[in-house]
């Protein structure tokens, strides 16, 4: 095993974060933010102290899915994350902007610095599991994030309409470079179950996730259907009320990291 290079920024002296899981995808719109949020909800339901760091600075969608209207408290000592209705701590650029609709028109280095500040200037209160909604792709910003924050594991989110094999290859290479273990793959928008006849339809084409996962010896953690309840709940800020158990077994896998 390669020695772990410690690029990491230190946390705020009053913070405590035990395990950090990065959620990545090849491009936007595959449901990476949904998977990050729903996984945090599932971990929280298991009784863990949970947090979300929204590193997708130019497309922050976490606060909206949780229906958060308030703003984070910025003091001389540090930034206090906002807590969701069920107690998930979260930090996102939208919690600092005056209006949700303000665009973030910063260049790469500033974006990366913002994420670093979410890590070191926020007072994270005894977090068992933190999920990071990473910016899509393998560009400059995600790379800097990985170099600054000690991520313990990665989850790759794909959808059948993507060039999944290329995305997985890139993510695997990036993870190897950074020496971060990959926990597994989540396929979102895999199929649609017709409520009239109970049949599954593969709207975005046939899935190749099992073959690709096999190639890299990675587990497929979940296959999530297209479900209008998901988009409605995210739109209305009610993700915590969603009853789907799509990510429960993924949460159980993440839970095992605690013992390591
Ligand atoms: P990303 O973070 O990858 O850009 P999002 O999580 O923001 O993607 O999802 C994009 C849109 O698709 C959102 O409106 C979300 O509510 C919706 N969505 C995500 N996953 C599903 C799903 N399985 N079924 C229905 N809608 C979904």
C-alpha cells in the first residue's frame, strides 16, 4: 500500500469530523446532489451525527432539497453550519449568499478556496459522517478539493445515458492518484417502474453498470429508479420526508467504515 500523502488542510480547532465521504460524478444532472442528500438522510436515520459539505459551488442544490431558508452564522470565531429539520449540519455557498438566485461567477482558484474554507473555517459539531457533494468531473476544482480535504472514501454516481465506462475509469484513476479508496458505484435513473403494470422500463437505455463494476472489482451499491416523488421532494425542500429505501444498504456499507 502506498503511503497516504497528507495534503490536508486542518479542521477548525472546535470541529470534529470522523469520516468523510466524497460523492462524485462525470457530469452534472445525474443526481449526484440527490444521492449525497439522501445518503446523509439515511445515515441520520441510522442515528449518526451527519453533515453535508456542498462543494458543488457553482451549482449548489443541497439547501433547496432540504428547504433551508436561513443563512449560516458568520462570527469572528468561525462559521456555524445550518441544521436541517432532522439535525443534519450543512454548509453551502447558498447559505452565505444574500439571495439563492445570485449566480456564483468566480474562477477556479476562488471556488477551490471557498471549499477549503468550508472545511477549515466552519465549526462542525461532532460529525460521525460527512458527505461532500463534489463538483462534477475531474477538473481543477475537484482535484484541489481532494488535495485539501482528507477524504476517506468515494462514491461514484452514474446514470445509464452517460459514457459510464469512461467516467468510472477517470474516477478510478483520480482516486488512485489521491490514494482514496472507492466505496462503490451508484446508478441513478436506472429504470422507471410503470405504476400501471409494475414493469420496469429502461428509459435511458440498457445499463452496463455491472460489467464496468466487475472490471474494476467495485461493488454496485444501489440502482435507483426514475421516480417523480424524488424530483418533487427535492423541488419542494422535503427530501427528509422521502420514504424510499434506495440507499439504505449503501448507508449500511458506509456505516462499516466506522470500525476501520
Ligand atoms: P447533479 O447533482 O448530478 O447535478 P441533481 O441531484 O441536482 O443532479 O439532480 C438533477 C435533477 O434530477 C433534480 O431536479 C433532481 O430532483 C432530479 N432527480 C435526481 N435523481 C432522480 C430520480 N432518481 N428520479 C427523479 N428525479 C431525479
